[in-house]
C-alpha cells in the first residue's frame, strides 16, 4: 500500500491519528489527474492509501498505477458497489498495516470518489474537527459542484418521510458562506467522508444492499443510532462532479435506471431504519405514495418514470423478509432510538 509523509496538522498530543484513504475508481480517467493532484497537495497527507478500480474501460488503472504504484491499486469486478469496493480497500490496508496503526481510538478512514477533488486543507480541517472528540464517529466536508466550483451541492444530508433526499439547499445555490456552521447531521455524502475506524467496525460498514445510492444516509443513520455523532465541517471543502448522478458515465453496480435505483434505495433506507412503532404506517404511506406518484407521472406522460416508481416499490415493499433482516442487523448495533 502507498504510504505518505505527514504534513502539519493539529492533532491530540496523546494519540496521533492514523488516516487510511480509500479511493474508488470507475471509468473516471477524465477527472483522475486533478483528483490525484489534489490528493498529493494535501497539507496533511494520509498515512496509507489504496485505490480500488472496478474494471474501468478507460485509462483509470494506468493513471492510478503511474501516480500511486502498482501495489496500491486493486482490481474488482465491474459490478462491485461503492461500499464493497471500500471494504475491499480497507481489508487490503489492514493486511499491510502495523498493529499500532489499527488502534481504534486513532484510526480513521477517508473515502474519496474518482470524481471528487479535495481542497488542499480538507483532510487537515476534518481531523482538527475531531480532535479530542471521541463522541464523533463520522465527519464530512462541504461539497461544491465541479467544474463550476461555486455552486453548493451538500452541507450534510437527510431524508424526508416520503424518501426524498434533502440537502436544505436551493438548486444552483452559490456558496457565500451562508451554511458555514459546523453542526450535527443525519448523514454526510461519501465524497470526502472521514469515518472513525471503530465506528465503521461497530456498525459493519456500508450495507451491501445499497451498492450505489442511499449508502451515505444509511451509514449516517446507523452511526447516529449507535450513539456517535455525525458532523458536517463546512471549513473542509471538496469539489464533486457527481458523474453517475449526471449520467456522465454508466455505473456497473446497478442494472436499472438511476431513478429506479435511487427510489429503491430511499424506500429501503427509510423502512430499515425507522422506529418500530412507525413501521406499519410508514410501509402503508410509502406504498400508497408510490402508486400516487406513478399515476401522476402517467398524467405527465412519463410512463418510463412511472414504471420505475412502481418497480422500485415492488422490489422493496414486496420483499418484507429483506426488511426484517435489515432491521434485525440494525437493532444489534443501536444504542439510541431512531
């Protein structure tokens, strides 16, 4: 695995944090040169770094190998989800790490996409925010659109009772510092997410049933329920191209349209994590809501979107045993209510 030299950062005098970075790559050659340059320019470099490429069809592997070395680049099948790729990278880093670097109180994992470029002080700023804060399990940066560089994409995220992803931002809202308060949130996006290794282990990482969409909301929800804080740190900045969401590339981890997969993930996240007493009501609400949404889309002459809505509902609501299993796994790690 690639190792990096520490730069200046403000860390606890008692325990120096050990940061392992996992960069997930999938047909991202058009962004990777800038991403790799941004990673190399960090004022606090990660202690270990691995890239996991999911059978890219472009020059991604060559670019990664030239920058990081062949030992730091892993290959995975094209249908590997983001969470599975991250887990593969963490396993490889564990195999190469010393016992000291795996101390749970000092170990962190920094997640990067191949289309997100962190500002030079992003990692340093995130680490400063968790200094002497053992109650924090996850922190994330403010995210701006790439290539515009000024439009806000995320300053923490949540989910509504109907399954809509909510950022609290207006479309195209420029960053003028209006959301620059560090605060607790339900979740932060995976582009630039920094997770305490003990928190990752406690909740079992990403849910494999969420290979591409909704994994960030689900992870944040579970970390919160495990009694740890999830915080957004707007002073840390990442620029994100959102290549999959903008259909600038074709994801290999999902087989249906992004709209269907996003909706399926949203329904799953809500039903897997909501309070037990609210589950029957939430189930009926989402079922009826999905039918009404599909009818509305048909009236708008969008039959493909209507079909995606119904298919997403059927694949989630029509398989209650999967929801029961997911809720059981979450109860095992929960310390507080939803």
